[in-house]
């Protein structure tokens, strides 16, 4: 499907890829990087993997998904994985041609223009900051289990803030430390996913494989399982983003046009397989699935681990799980800070003078990192006023991520129809257009599913909270663009993917 043929060109984005001088390539794209290319291909993949985080994704949403859709919810991993693979393939084409730090914002800038890129980056950065809060908040109950105290709203918030501080400290240590921490996190993920999963299947299997087709009555009085499955599919939809983080740090990797597309695909393949395996092991190890569906058992993950490993063993496993949460938050922060730095470097937003500041000793954007810590902390603290905060936070974060993704996919499709021919080291060739269309269709369906109201007995604003929050974020962005139109003054390159006639 894909090819890696070099093409030539000039500073409009087309470059002679026979020359592997990354600095010269970046200069041809209009930038001079301050980052050090200290991140190995292995570390780049680990960053994307720990951002996607099979353990965090599954452990955070497993109870909700199993209670809502029963064991067949596991098939959401397959559907979402195929859909997001199409997205990753298109992203691979774009980053191969434009390996610039910041991810979706600079990609949209080169494919479409400044205003479109500003809104794409705005939606994505808000979702990214909310996702950081969802990860550290989701770690709260597991921290309580490790240290043996009963989780409450206040203790969950305190634990979340502690984890956020630790992730920020690691990021402030620089790219090389970040890379090492990502590899450690990847190792913890593998232990948490493969070793624990295998032990559960071998020594604590309680269910037959046929249970994966048993809905346990989650279809309710309607007689149709589709609504229940669509709601439970949040576990699959929430799982498959993170691969784009490989491209967010494009200026910290050698030969990014070749290595980042490979890391993105590996993140989808390996991360998806690991997540599905973790979910399978947990489903087959739950003693009483009916009790989970009825709401009698609200924390099936901790219950399974304690039954399988005992109190001490379960705590040891949860320590590994917490390492996964930490590495995930750390990777998310790294991605967010690079996007904010990219905004600042292009003078696109208020505070650009601070966001674009760079530490010459640690080779990180310090003020961008501070923002990526403070905003999630505010969201975590604000969650105190909401019931079921984690589900709402995850739902909006996922919608925002998908919206940001699909804005890039739409920009790529528009550019392709206007004559853009991807010219990086990774291209899909003739498959590019159909894959682009499939990626867009999948993303739209996924976003409609996420925003669909499912709590008719709740207040209207609670029932429509996901769609409403998305509208508010876009509206605030539009108002900001009208009041403070810095994007129109930015002189950095833009709209150069499409050949000029």
C-alpha cells in the first residue's frame, strides 16, 4: 500500500529526500529547530505507546463499558482500531512531508491555512489538556488501592494533582530523560498488559470465551443491542489516540520522515493488540459479570486483581499500573507542550512570547510545559462539582481529539482534491484518496456516537454535555479569533502543500 520513494523540490514543502540532513529539511520548511534530536526510534514509539496506553485506556473505562454493553463491548477495539489506522496512515503521509514539532496544528497550517490551523490546534490542545486531567484523575482510585485508603472525591483529586506534579517534573528534565521515562513506561505497560493478562487467563479464568457474545441483558426493553454497544464503544474510541504524539516531537527524532510513520503504525498495531488482550483477560476473569451489569460491583478491575493475586500481589500489580498512568500523563504533557510551543513560535496566540521561550540547557519549552500542568490541574479541581466526572471528562476529551484529527483529515482530503501529492518518504500512492475518505467517514461516525445524548432523565445540559462542550470550545475559539486575530499576522509558512498555479 505504502511507498517510500524520494522526490525533489524546493522550499514550498517539496524537498530532496536523498539528503538526510534533518536540519536542512526543516530549514527548507521555514524553521530552525532548537530541540536536540535525542529521541531514538525506540523512544519515539514508546512515547506514542505510553500516550495510547493500553493499561490506562482499558483500566479507566472497563467498568463503565462492561456495565453498559456487557462482554461484547470488546469488539469495539477492532472497529475503532481499523478506523484509527486509516487516520494514522494519512497522518503518516503528512508528517513525512512536514516533520515539524506540534502535530496537528502545523499539519493543518501547511495543508489549508492559518485560520483553519488555529482552530484545529485550539480544539486539539483543549482536548489534550482535558485528556491529561482524565488520566491523572483516573489514577486516583488505583492510588487509593495501593496505599489502602477508601477513595473519595477529595482524595482522588489530591492523588491526581500529585501525579500531575510528578509528570511535570520529569518533563522538565529534558528530552533525554523523557525518552528514558517513556521506555520505562513502555516496559511497565508490557508487564501490566502481557504478564498480568496472561496470569489472569491461566490461573484465574472464570468465564468461557463464548461470554464475548453474551450481552447479559444490556439491550434492555428495546430488544436492540446496538444502543448499548454504541455507548460501551467509548472504551475502543478512547483507546486509539496517542499515535500522533510520535509526530508531535518530530524535531527531536533523527530522520523523522521515515521513522515517525513507522512508529505511528506500530503504536496502532501493538497498542491495539495489547489493549484488546488486557480487556479479554479482565472480562474472562470477572467472577460475576451480571453483578457488574446490575451495578452491584462498581470496581471489577480491583476485585479481579485482588482475587487473582491476593492483597499484596494486587498492590504490586497496581504499582505497575500506576507507572503506566504516570508515563501516559507524561507523554500527553510532552505532546501538549510541543503544540503550545509551535503556536508560540508562529506568534499565533496571546502569550506567544512566553510559549515560544526555550530552555537552552534542557532543550524544552518551559512555559508551555507550565501551561500543560496548570490547566489540567484546574480541570481536576473543578471536577469536584460534577457527578460521574471521569466519564464526562473522558467523553469530551475523546470528542475533542477526534474533532482535531478529523479537521486534519478533511484538510488533507481538500488538499488532495486540489492537487496535493504527498512527497515525503512515506506515501500511500493510489490508495491515498480512498483511505482519506474512509478515515473521514469513520471519524464523523465516531464523533456522532460520542455526542449522542443517552441520559433522557437528566437535565438537558447534562444529556447533551459532550456535544455542548464541543460547541462551547469551538465558539470560544471563534470569538477569540475575532477579538485577537494574531493568526492573520503570523508570517510563518502556510498553505504550501497544494501546488500554486
